[in-house]
C-alpha cells in the first residue's frame, strides 16, 4: 500500500510544552493513532534559518539525532513535526537536579560524543551545542537538535571571507575563545569545547563561565580558568573536561584523544566499543582551521623560544607551559570586546528582543548618560541566551550547503530562558486537577449570600481623593517606566530625574588635555584637590539606581504560562483589545461574570481556570488600570484571605502582583481591602509556591506605595511594622531562595527611590544590612540572588550613611569581620556584586565617620583587587568605580599612592584609550587630579624636613629613616607616566627639582641625605626622558633648574652625577637657545632669555670646560657637544673659548689617534678657524694644516662622511688665510705651513666633488687653484 500523505489537519494539538523567542512547541498526536509528536509553530520571519535546519535534519537518521517527520505552512506560521521526547531537554533536567552523578554523566557523554562525531563525519559543525539543544527520550537517550546555526566545514573561511560566511551567532556561555576573535573559525574543536562546557555543567549545575554581563563573560572565557570540579568526581573525568576546555584551539583535545581517553575505561569500560567504533567515521578536512592551527603553533613555538632565551639569560632552569599566556597572543590581540558587545546589542535592538527593544531607549531620551550606559554592554538574562555577533551591515542569512526542496520548515526547538536553577517547572502544572485540595470551596456566609446585584461591578473613575498618580509626577515616571517594561528593560528609576547626575557629560568626548602632553606641558595651573562633595556625586552612576519589575522577573524565576480551557469558562472569553473596545455597560457586565465565577461557591478547578484566563488580561497598562480599579481586586483579597487551596492562592497572588506592576494608578478603594495585611499573612503558608507569589505581590505593592508623594501613603495602604518584618524574616530564616530573591528585589527597588519615606527608613537599618551582606557573601547562594542582595545593600548605604559603619569598622552587627566580606564581594565573579561592593567602598571613603577605613584596610589585599578590576574588567562602570575607589584611598591617606605606584597602576592608565565612556572619563580625570594635587604636598613635606634638619644641625648618625622620603619614589613614577607627566610637570615642580638638587648636595649632613641623593639621581634620569616637556617651563628652567644643574656639575664628586647633570644641560639649554620662540610662547622676552642663557654659558659652563674635557668618559664627549652646538648657534662666543685658552686643546684632539677626535670637536675647530680673533700664526702653531690633511685623507680612504664637510671647511679657511697673509706672484714659493694640504690636493678635489654644499666645493677648488695645487 502506498504511504498516506498526512496534512496539518491530521494532527491534534495539546498543551504547550516549550516556548522560544520565535516559536512555541506543543505536544501533538496524529489522529486515529497513539503516536505523539512535538509540533513546533514558528514565526514566518525565521524561514531561512528553518529551511537550513530542516535540510540538516533530513540528512541524518541516527539514534542520537532528533528525527524530522514533516513540515507544513499555515497562514501565519510554519509548522514542524518532530520526534517527541518525553524527557524534555537536558537544561530542564539540570535545573531540577542541579548536579548529576558521574555514571549518569558518562552515559550522557557517550551519546553527546557519538552524535557529534556523526555530524562531523558528514562535514557538519553544529555551532550551538548546549543543554537546551539536547533532548531526552523515554529511555534517557540524548538526541541532538537545534541545527539552525550549523555549517559545513567546507564553507567555513577565515577572516577574509564574505559577511555571510563570517556570520557569527551562538550562545556565548558555550562559545570557544577563538570565536570571539577576528581570526577564529568554526571547527570540530569549537564543538568539542562546547561539549566540555556541557559536561562541566552536568557536574556543577552551571556552565564553566557565567555572567550577566557579556563583556565580563567574554573576559572570563578569554582570560580565566573555570572553578575546579567538585572533589567527588574522578580524575579521568576532570582530565577530560579540562582537556576540552583548553583555550588554545590547536592544543585542545582532538577527536583521537577523546576517543582514546582513559575516562572511557572507568566503570568497566562499558562504552569503549561505542567510542572505538567512531574511528571508522572519517572526518573531512577543515582547511581554514588547519591553517589557523599551523599559524598559532608557529607563534607559540616562537614565544616559547623567546622565553627560553630570556630564561637562560637570567639563569632560570627551564621554561614551563604554565608561564605561557592562556591564549596565543595574536588571537588575544584580535579581540575587540567593546565592538562585539556593540554589534550584539545593535542586533538585539534591531530584532526588538527583550529589554533591548527600541522603546527602551526612547523611554530615557534626553539622558545622554543613561543612553550611553544602555549601549555599553549587553546584559544576559540567562546562560542559554543566543546572540548575533555579525555586523548589521552583513547578510544574516545562513549558508545552506545542501540541496533544498520546496518545503516550508520551522526552526528547531528552543527552551524557554532560565532565570535560576531552581523552580523552573514549579508553575507548569498548577491547573491540573490532582493539584487541587478540594473539589469545591466556600468562602464564608458573607460571600455566599451575595446576590447578583451585590456582585455587580460598576466601573467608576478615581475620585479627586483617590491615590491617582499624575503622569507628570516623579512617582508616575518610575511606575510607568517599570510597568511598560514587559521584558524587564533596564530603565532608571524616576528619582534620577529629580537632580542631574554628575556623570552627565557630553556623549562625544574628544582628546582631553590630560591625554595631550604637548599642550599640557605648557599648562602651569596647579591642580586643586577634589573635594568630597564631587566624589559623593561621582559615587552614583545611572545603573546604580536601576529598578526592574518584581513580578514575572525572569532573572528571579521562569514561570511557565498555565493555559486555560476556553470551553470550561462560564462566559465567552474576550481578548484584551476586544474587552477594552466594549461599552461601559458591557465591560461592567463582563467583569461581573468573572467576579461571580471566582467569588461564588464552585469547584476550585473552575475558579483557577477563570483566573488563568483573567491573568492574560493583566499584562498591559491599559487593561491593568481598568481591572486594578474595579471591585475585583478587593474581592481577590477577600478570597485570598479565606482560601485554603494552594493553586487558587497562587493564581490570586499572581494576578494581584501583575496588576500592581502594570497599573499606573490605583484607587483608595483597593487600599481599604487590607491587601498588604492579607499578603503578609499568606507568607505563612506551607506551600513554597504560594509564598513566592505572595512575596512578589507584596513587593510590588510596597514599591508602589514607596513611590507615592502622599506622606500618609504607608498608613493608608497598611504597610505597617509587621509587614516590613515579613520581608526581613524572609531573608533571615530558612526560606526558599526564589522567595528570598523576591524579597531582596523588593527592598532593592524600594530603597532606590529618591524621596525619603517611612518604608525606606524601615529597611535602611543595620539588621537589614547585615542579612543582605550575609547573602551577598555566601558562595552557596545563586549568583542572581547574590547580585540583587549586594545591589540592595549598596542602595541602602547610599540612602543612609550610618549603615556603613558596621561594614567598614572592626566588626559588623553579628560580630564577624565585615571588611573581609567586602573584599570577597570585590573579588566576586558577578559584575553586579563587584559594582555594589565598589559602591559601598566608595561611600565609606566619602563618609567622614567611616573614612578611617583607608588606614585600616590592608594595602596588599585591597589594592591588587582594585587594580585588577580596572585592568581586566571590560565594563566601563567597573573600571570607573575602581579608579574612583583608588582616588578616594589616595585622598584619605598618602600611603596608598606609594603602593599604587609600586603596583604599576600608572602604566595601566597610560594604556587607556583616549575615547572613553563619559562616566569613565570623569572618574579618570578625577583620579588624575587627585594624584596630581598630592605632588606639591609631597614636595613640601620633603623639602621642609630637609630645611628643618639643616637648621637644627641634626646628624645622620643613629637616625631613623625619615618618613618624609618614603613618597619620593612616587615623583619618579608620575614623571614616567604619559598621563600624569603633563599635569605634574609644572613650573613649580621644576623649581622643586632644583631645590632637591641643592638639598642633596648640601655640605651639611642630615638623616636621609644619602637616600635623597640616590632619589635625586633617579629623578634626573627620568627628567632626561622628558626634556621635550621640561623645555617649555622656560622661566623655571633658566632661573632655577639650569643653575642648579651647573652647581651639581661643578660640585659633585661622583662621575655619574656630573655626567647626568651635563647631559641634561646639553639637552635643555641648546634647544632653548636655538628656538627662542619657545620663550615667546611662554610670555617671556626672547632677548632676556637669550641673555640669561649666554650668561650661564660664559660665567658657569665655559670656565668648567677645561676640567670637563679632562674628565672620565663620556663627560668630554658631552662637553664637546655642548661647546660645538653653542658656537654653531652663536659664533661670537668663540672669543670666550679662545680667551679661556681652549683652542690649542681642540686642535690637539684633531688627531687620528686621539679619543676626543669626533665630529663635535672638528666642528669646534672649524668655528675657531673661521674666527678672526684666532690669529693665522696660532693655527700654524697648532699644526692645523697637517692635522686637517690627515683627517681628509683618512675620511676619503675610510669613507667617513661626517668628517668630510667640516674638514674641507677648515682646509679652505687655512688656504684662504695663507693666501691673504702672503700674497704671491707667479713663480713664488708656496708657504711651507700649508704644504701638507697641497700634497693631498687631489684627495681634497675628489672629496669636494662628493659634498652637497656647492659653495664650499667651489671655495676649496678655488683655494687650491690659487696655489696651482692639483
């Protein structure tokens, strides 16, 4: 018989069993059979991806690959019929069990690797292996699905490929490190990395790298090692996982190593044969990866050889792989995390997904800082989140390398996002009959006697006395921003709009003065210390006051929608739009029927079914405003207070929470229902799911009340001490983590509000701080909960500074050491915990009473953490707050500045890009200003100590090392920093350098003088590296520093010191004398400056020259350089040289054997020969012609070009002098003094032909012709 062609109408559709971003999966059955299938409904916009996925699935028929059945197209959707796996996905299993025993992991691992090898043998890379793409059938067998991102290895190309070929999509938590680089390619190795992540998650309950921040996650994957696996697992399993998670793709375990791994020999080797059979599945070549691997191997080899050479040079014994960077340098250098984050965010916004939809940006239009913050990073709601890293300009369509058919195919199953590891399925079956306690339930005589008239709902607009929230009021802003955020958009609370934030700087930041040495070097304005008021403002960033919804927050709990049965409703259901489109009377009648269905005695299941439908009407602000201000809400409160059915309580709490979240105004009528009291009482229920919903609803209500502007809001709504106590006890006592999280989130939102209310004050207490602190520092607690607790803690500290003291003092409220806990929070892997800890630390350092923490905290512990956060964090906010904390520590105690320099924080600043986030820019500038403002304080302290020591005649014998000198090395570090140098190097600082020189060379002895001398030497060596900046401090240079250097040159007994002084004089004096426009730019008279410099030369430097040229090398060289350069600039000074009797010495040096015969000396001789003050006879006495002739011959023979022109210049001058002193007629004898020059006339002529100076060439030729010398 021919096989029947089934149609879409041949299938029955049952309840939804899964929901993804673009699809919903239903359980289905083929009619007239007992065969069940998974029926997936997909949006038509996903057609290209789905077509690719179906072609992949049709190409496989394997027990570990999900089976494709059929596909259909309806008017609005694509439908995919797939094999039904009753076990759900591995992600759900892990969310329930958290950790799996090793035997179970081995069974799953066998299935994973067999399926992956099957794919790879067909030349296919999956590209998205993760728990949600691994289904479990009735036998517990893994079946791989989710092939939408898969690709052929033959189509994978390197970074030169087309945008389509280079499209990068994936789930970051499971992506291999190389896939975040420009050079990385999809390969078998990337799939093996993902399998390593899945195995790690099976053993620990979470992926090896997790974070709510994309930039932080990428940083972890690139730089960090995962936490060790629990000790309960075997060594071979740990080795397998660690081998799969090697960051270098070419060093990662290969297929052969996986197949032959000793892990498979454990437990009797039951899967050895299965793994052995994989060898027969041959792998197609992957040329792109092979080329990349060869390149990386050669780079690693070169790096290892360099390290080996360095090790041998330093005497090290060997070089181990552990010293190699975790990722090959070229790969690490090609990572641009900020660009990846921007691309991912842009794609999210383009797809209008979750909290990144365009409406979110519009909600905060006008606040440049908040817009900048939102566009800075991608916040990941769960580890299963898929992102698109393909630049938007590229083509997002996937390559389909298989023959396509004319079929319509929906995409692969997607598991709903996970918020935490617990409770994902707690809400899945709340409508099932077996969950109901009683078949029918009565709610007391009062409700039983209600007549139809009594239960009729009348909709009335809120009165003038009602608690309406003006849409223009701050409270309304906060609520509307929150309730409009169906997907938990990260929007700032309204209180930030009341006062501008300090970080609100222009979004476009140019190259600042602190980053422009050439300009800053001319700025002599002394930096003023940053006052604490500015620090206090900088402590708060817009993200520090962000509020998120409490109810239906996926970060707290993923609650699956409980469907209702329309056929069992006692009325005809209406959609939200249809309900709002009805008339007033029709709407009242409709809501009355809902009222009666819930309030009157009936089967509990019927009530829950009605409430499940009603819940669908509560998720929009337009409908929520209507429903929240009806008498339904008061009835719900009464039913909740009297009901004993957990499913009914769950639905009632959920509905009240949704309405309070989405409604923008609620009338006083609801306040009279004592909702707060009833919800607080419901928290004593034994059912944990009831407590969760009650806490979420109570939190939304309390947050709503906290945002109201009426002073009596708390009294009206019944937020009493007992209600506050419910929140606190929930955190203190043994309670379900999800319930605790709802309580923490409620407190976090409440204390974020700017206006002070009684509710805020009730939470801003030491007791609350203590319990939040204990949760935030508890490693066993879920990361999301720890982040929320830490954030709430930081917001309370901001609200009430008195709560700081137990956190930063010697002990906290419970007597345990709290500062260690604060350090632990700074080290936390979660960005939100880090940011909160930085907020607490900064607030403590700003607060006058707790500022003592700067002297109590251990430098060796805290500083490396802060420096590490600044250097390694990819989040600008963390970087900025790290700088802010370090600036505050420096401001409070100078010891931190010394340690900060030793920790090499300044070079980190030098590497900071010039274009920064506005908030980071402001904190960066504040840090620089704080450091620079301390320099005059340091200088004054040291110089005053020296002055006191000299005046009192204190001897250095048996004296303690002066503390004043401890900060001297800081000055050197600051001058070495390209960021700090322009700010530090002012005229006042240059004058202080001169004072240091004189203090170090003082004749009188005092404690620390020798140490100061060493420090001054190091300072001058650093100055020699920044002469380009020093030269612009003209007045301080000419009047103070240069004279001090001259005194040092003359008075020091140390050759090294004298040489350094001479070198600085040469590098500062000559350029300034040559370019006096520098003096003009500084507002000085160039003639006055030139006179000062010439006086310095004639009165100080020239008289020292006889001694300098006889000193040890290299002092004579620099003396000659100084004199040669001086005479080249000002030839008139030759007379001073001649008057000092130095001319014979320079011509003495003009000898081939003399060590001082260099280009500087020969230029000196040229200047002297041309000077009329030096007689011709003196030149003959110096034997100048013979010496010059030797130099010319030597230069010609050895091609020493630097001597040619000055030697020819001297020769021409000597010939002219001889001709002028003794005019000769034809036939007269040639003067004997110039005979040596005439003997080398051919050489002189050949040399003249090689020089570019035509005038000199003609001069020497003419002079030789005068004496007929050829």
